[in-house]
């Protein structure tokens, strides 16, 4: 027999409380009826009945499992590319401590939500680079996330098309024979200066690759730090202001049957993003048989309730007048 909740200390504690309270009950009962004729045999019978259903309650509480059975468990997996914008605008501080630092913090928790899935990392600005191919090794992904900074890529604007094309090409060239759900988490402030964006998004949709966009920033925006100063807009000669532009990100999600989410100091939708990806039907990567025991607590509980009900509606007389 296997116990679901084998807490010996708690069981002994409950037994001691029951014994103490019942001893007090018997002492009080005997004191009240010491001048009356008490049928000790019937009093003893009542004690046996109550002790029996108390023990049955304890057994049910411990969750007894009797017998074994085998069940087939299917393990499903997904392939997820995380594409992170590393343009200079990601240093903006409208989200503290900065857009990039905030997303690095959120990503560490996000990837822990997909322990059985392959995850890859793409970094981009005006160009896209494969930082880490699809892997099950979350420790490697965490290491790459720690090292993210805007100096890793050329900064001549933001091209959202480049990382999407790179992810699609890697998915198409994947030699794995397993059928898996494929998705891209596109993280950016949305300022897109690339070409062929709409055609690339349409092609992703045709290949059943979903894009889950994550907008980082605020509508008010902020200046972009650089060294001890800020980036200057060459057209105006004033400090450049970077604002969240969600139009392209929303388009990528809607055209591929994905979803759009945001992160700011007021909006926290990382949990919604995780839930949306969880709902994707991943391919079956493995099946295995596991041994499972059958919890039979209900039978002990039913027997205890039966004895307790009998004790209440058919009391055994212990006093004879």
C-alpha cells in the first residue's frame, strides 16, 4: 500500500487529541452518572464504534493507494525562436531601468516556462544574427541572455523583417522529423525601417509559423542614453525621443494567427504570452509508460461516515434508569 500523505507526526497528533478528548468525555460521563447504574459493556461498545470510524478517517486522510496500473504519457514539444531588438532605442529609460534590462529580466523567467521545448535566440537591429540555434539547454540560453547589449549588432535603424526571415529559414531547414508547433517571439519597440515586411509575414502565416509580438516601451517614450549624454536627432538637432510603435508588431501577430502583448511599468503581459504559447498544440516528441497507483481513500471515508451516521441516529444506551 502506498500513502499519498504519509505524515506520521500529524497522524500521531490527531490520535493524541482524539484520545485526550475522549478520555475527558468518559471522565465527565462517569462523574455525572456515578450514582446511576451504568452498563459498562454498552459504554465499551460505543467506544469501539467511535474509535473505529476515527481510525477510518485517519486512513482516508492519509490517502491509501492500493494496486498498480500503467498509463501512457505523451510528451509534447514546441520550437520557439526569441528575436530580440538590440537597436539603440532599446536603451531608452521609459521603462526602468531600461527597455533592454527589463526584457532580459523577464526572459529569464519566460524560458523556464518551457522546459521541454527547443528555444533559439536571434538578435537584430538593422541586421539579424543567430545568437543561439534551437536547443533544449536552458542554461546556454540563460548565458546568452545575460550577455545581451546594444553593442552586439550594427545600429543603423531597426529591421523587423530580418529576424523573421532568419527564423523562417531555420524552421524550413530543420532536419528533425518530429512535427512541432513553430513560433517566434518578436520583441521590439516597433520602430521598423525594413522592406518586404508584409510579404515575409504572409509567408510565415502560410507555413503555419505564429508570431507572438511583445512591444516594449510607452506611448510617451523617452530620450535614448549614449555614454554620458543622449542621442541627438540629426534632423532637429534635439534629443531623439523613442516611442513604442506597435503597428508593425500587431500586423505580424494578426497575419500569423499569433497575439500581441506589451510590457511597460503599467502593463505586465508576460504571463499572458506564456499562456498563449502553452495553448499551442505541440508535436508528440516522446511517449512513455508510467506506473500509477489508485487512491482508494473514498472507501475508507465512506465507511467512516457510515459508522459516524449510525452513531448519531442510533445511539447506544449507556444508562439504565
